[in-house]
């Protein structure tokens, strides 16, 4: 079974069950999902409930009106589908303005807003694959917003670190820095206006309930994107110089996209498409296949060096080729091919680190062309084997709260670029190149696993090491998550202002100092991380065996993550 090695002599932290299970980036979200499962809901109902809660209890790093890419595998079909959960640039977006007036930067504030996608993603998933009403799955989020919750350490640390950014916006300051002091661990945090927004959506659904569940959910969607909420958002943008219009909102809906499949050691690994960084995981696995990685000791100098150099190559291709496939030609089949992987693998020098981001490759038939702690994650598998995996995100420190609504429409435009030849350049209707990327993996025997993590550009790197820990080193879920991690930053950051740290390799200091010295001698610029740092990601995972009798889940102690199930 994926993530359960019964022959191991030692075990990590995990939860075993035989019915259903949820693992999420905050304990309240995991419990909310579990309560829905106990009430008879399926994995999608539970995943949406937990996802909505993440937007409340982690409203510093997950916005109710942010992004929410989702992957779903329904047991009766075995087919994996994805919802992009990602907004697009408004029709008035003008990249030339950024070049002329902002020095090529995408400044904080309203002008980095793309259409909010998370509400559309949650509602669409619920309508098409769930069984419950919005009122049912939103109840926990409503209560936590209306009645409040104690501030947890991850939130307190983030708000304190971003205090000066919050001070740019009066309403954000009032909420997150009352009396101009960042909220502290244990403070009671209430979001009255956001609770009112959620209650309004529930009331709309109730009023439309006589027309049936699907019609009522459509009414909820319309209430956000074409009703009073949309007008409040667009009126604020119009008054404050933003670009997001009522028509941008009224015409928006998330899209289903085909997942990207990579096979690795008997495992089918599904990621989202190249509108996000998801396929980077598949590219790295393809480069490492046949590299001899399995002959090296776990987290030895040779092991870390080889994995790091493979990651650099894949991230170089991300920078050169990834973007919204509706606007740019992304040669994904070639990038994931065995032939291309062998070409990229041959560029690795085991004795010397690439000093900077390598040049991109040349896929056959195609011409060559600072770490962020935001985001959260939720995984759910229900008693039927239905699987849900989602990575909701968006911050509240770089764009203003909308008066009366208590939410920040997605500032994910910060992940676009202004260079005219960049594949993820700003443009009307275009999606930024997203970092959040949930995953689902299916083993040859039919075992299934949902997993993901926050961590910006570190996400795919942490997920890669998690998969390697399971498939190459026989670790259970808990040990695979807890094992020391490392990450390269030898490429432009996905986040504005797209900082670049050539050769940087950050390593949790539980990895032996002799290994770090060896890596430094090969040319890696070593940055020592604390033993267990949130900068290394915070993986949550749930797995179910082929028989359906055993589930295992685990959550990363690097953040406020938690697993609930039985």
C-alpha cells in the first residue's frame, strides 16, 4: 500500500483508518471535512468544506476569493479530473502600463488582481461531484468567521513578518494589526464582514432551493459573480483605479482541464497542467528515471546533488516554456518524453553544481525560448474511495480588503511577468503561471493517494522528495513527510519581483554537516535552514489501499497541519 511499509523497523507519525480520512493544512479544516464525512457526505463535499475553512482560519495565506486548483478522482470511473481554480487578467489589463509606469514591476494593490476563482472552483466541484448543499459544507466556515477562533502560531508568524505590507491598506491593518499590533498566538480572530458574505450566499441558495440542488448552487455562483458581491467588488475597483470590471466577473467560470500523467516506479502521478508548475514534478521524475539515484544513500551528498541538478533543469524549462496553453504553445509532450529527459539528464555533472539556472532545453520539434510561505492544502478520501486534492491560496497583505465583504479578490497576478517574450506575460484573459499544484497518485495495484503542500516554488521540490522517500526508500507516510528536505532557488522566483539566487541550495540542518560541506565543495551555495522549517513546505497526504479496508494519513508538523480519520 502507498505510504504504509509494514516491514519497516520504525514508523513515522500517521493515522490509520478503515472508513474515511482527511488531512489539511490546519486542524480546523481537517475536522470540518471529517464532520461532513460523518454526516454522509462524500470526499468532494468534505474537501470543499475543509477548503472553505482554510480560507477563514488561514486568511493570511488562503483567501476566500483567491485561487483553488482542485483534482478529483471518483471511484466509480477511476478518471482523474482537474479544475483550474485560477483567475484571469481583466480585459483592461495593460502590460505596457507596468513597463512604462512601474519599471516593469507588478506593484502591490488592485492592479495585480485577477478574477477570483476559488468560489467558482468550490461551487463547481460541489455541483458536479458532490452530494450536499453549499449551506451544509459552508457551515463550519461561517461559524469560524462569525464567532472567531484563536490565532495559531503559523498565522501569528506570517502576519508579524508582513506587518509593514499590511499597513499599506487600512482595512487589512484593522483586521490583522488591531491597534497597529500584529495579532498574537491565542488572540481571538473574528471576520464579521466575511461571515456576512458567506451568510448571503447561503441565503441565496435557500431562496433558490425549490428549483433543485444544482439550480440552487448555480444561484450561489451567480450571487458571487453576477450579483451584489460582484457589483461591490467592481464598484470598488472602479472607484480606486483597479481594472477588474463587473463583466470580468460575470463572464468568469473555472475550467476543467486534463491532468498531466507521469509514470514512475509503478506509480501513475497526476498533476495539473502547465498553467501551473505541476508538470515540473513529472519532468524531474523523468530526468531521474535511469539516473541511478536509487544506488545512492538517502540524503547523501551524491543523492542531494543529483536531485538538485535535475530540479534546476526542470525549473529552467518551466521558466522558458510554461504559461497559459490557451495563449502559448507549451511543448508538454516533448518536455515529458523519455528522449528529452535523457537529453537533459546528460547535462548533469556529478562533480560540479550548475552555478546558475541552466539554459532551457530544446524539445524535439520546438524552438527554445524569494520563497513564499503562502498557500495551504487539503486531501480527502471517503468510504467509497473517492479522492479529493486541492491547494487553495492567496494572501491578504498585498491587496486591499473590499469594504463590506471581508475578502481580497485574488492578487495572483503577482505570478505573471511583464517581459514581452515571457510565456507567462500579463495579458487580458490570460492566467498567471500558478505555483499551487495538488496531486493524485495511483499505484498499479489500485491504491490511491492524494498529496500536496504549500511553499511557493518549493512545492514541487517537497512533493518530489516525498514521492522519492516512499518509492525508493520504502518510508511510510509519516517518515516520508518528516524526513529532512532541501530546495534550490537557482531560477527566478514565481513571485513578483521574481528574485533570483543563482546556485542557492537551502538544507534543513538535520542533514549531516559533512554532506553540506561536500555539496559546498561541488559549488552549491549552501543556506542552512532550521531542523523543521515551514520554508521546506508542509505536506499533507491520505492514501487508501486497493481493497478499501485500510486508509493512512499524515500531516506535516512544520505547520499547523492535521489529519482526522478512522
